[in-house]
C-alpha cells in the first residue's frame, strides 16, 4: 500500500512546473528536495533570502530543473512573471516567529496576509492548478499577531468565492515542526551550550511533527485536494518542560557540561503565547473527517450532524504526552541533536 502511494505521488508531480514560496526556509527547502525525487519539469524556488538561495543552489548543484528567484511575496508586480505557467503552488513564505510578530504586527500583516492575498489573486489570473497554503495550529482561537495573520490567510484561501475558480485552493495545518529554523530544539541547544535553559511554564504542551512528516503531509494532501479543505496531521504531543529536561540530560554531556550545572530559568508565558494548542475549533469539528493519518476539514461540505470527537485527539492539553524516555528515543530516531 505504501509503495502504491509513493507511485501515485510520483506520477502526480512528474513533469509538473511547481513554485515553492519561502523555498529557502526549513519547510520550503525540504519540499523542494522531496519534489526532486518525483521528476518535476521545473521547481521555482522563490525567496527573499539571497544567502539561502546560495546555500540551496550549492546543495542542489546537480539538478538542472531548479530555478532560483529572489523576491518578496509583498511585491505584487514582481510575482506576475514568477507564476506564469505554474501548475502547483506551495505557499510557505511567512513571518512565523511569535515574539517578533508581536512587536511588529504590521510586518506580519504585510508578509503573511497581504503576501498571501497577492499569491491567491495571481494564481487565479494564471490558472494555476493547485494552491497549497502552509498554516499552523495556532490559527485555532488565535491569541498572537502571527496566529491572527495566518488565520486571515486561511480565510482568504478558503473564501467561497474561489470555489468556482480553475485553481483549487487548500490549506495544510502544522503543529510545531521539530528542528525547523528558529524552533524550540535549536533554541534550547544554543542555551544549553551557554549553561542555562529558559522554560516558560510547567504546564505548556505542544503538538509536534518531524520535518519529514510535515513534507509528507503537504505532498500527499496536495495530491488529494479538490479545493476548500484544511488538512491536519494527527500528531503526538509533549510537555515543553519534559522536552527541556530531556535535552539537558542528553545534550549537555555532548558539550562537556554536567546536566546539574545547567541553570533552569522560568521566564513565564510570552505575550500572545498559549499554554496548549488545538488542531481544530469546536465549530470545525462538525465539518471534520477522519482519514486515518490525518483529519480533513471541508467547510464547503455539509456538517457531520454533531459528530463527536474525543478531545485528546485534537487538544494538546488532553492528548497523551510522550514520556522523557520516549523523547530521548525520538532524539536518536530523528537525529535531533546533531
């Protein structure tokens, strides 16, 4: 069955012209690398990060079907030629760091919301086949500027006015992606190297996924999308305190520091931050379907007449948490400490 799925995905992306915005970011570049396994006609990597382009181009120097384009999704006019002839768009470009978006919310609005609006409008004009927006579980009952802008992006992507468009618009909603750029594990590792670690609150929990899980979810969901859906991976969860303690115990000796010598600072919940995350709102559950490995929310379909779903499936507060030993095992399996 897995072999058949891989073959289906390969057939779907073969000979396609694909645009990945934010293509030099941790998710974008992994999408690019995975797509190259499926013989696309061309991959257009769009990003404002010049040095990111340089690094990725060196890494993929043996591939002649990758086009590296410097630009910003805020700039409507510069996007026009970029989208011409594209079959599939993976829109990952975003400002995602919660504290920075809290202090500069207008910048988050310009990149996340206006940038996404630009991408949607031009994708319609250019008759792009499929448009996949990369979202976050933080859009469910948002409390931060970043989450609010991403929720507005979801609303734009799922606007019912787009349902008759030639372009099929869908969203993929992530949890925390382990070891992605700027995520908690690289942050904790840098702190441990300096002899301390900052923990916000003992009660903070998060859903998480590996980069591979994230990319697999995106590619599979894009293939299956028909427009108007939000795809959500079923994820495990953990307590941030347990993650921090496991990292101290496992990583500190690697850098010749005794775990007991790492100072633990409790800094409190940051502005806009939640103690736990939720994959779907209570209203969305009425439209949710269980696909086994994922949920799909189809707001353009009929509600499921009050379908019940256990809270431990979609709220990290109630979800079964990994133990510290399971977290340590995950470090090894996913090579998270290197």
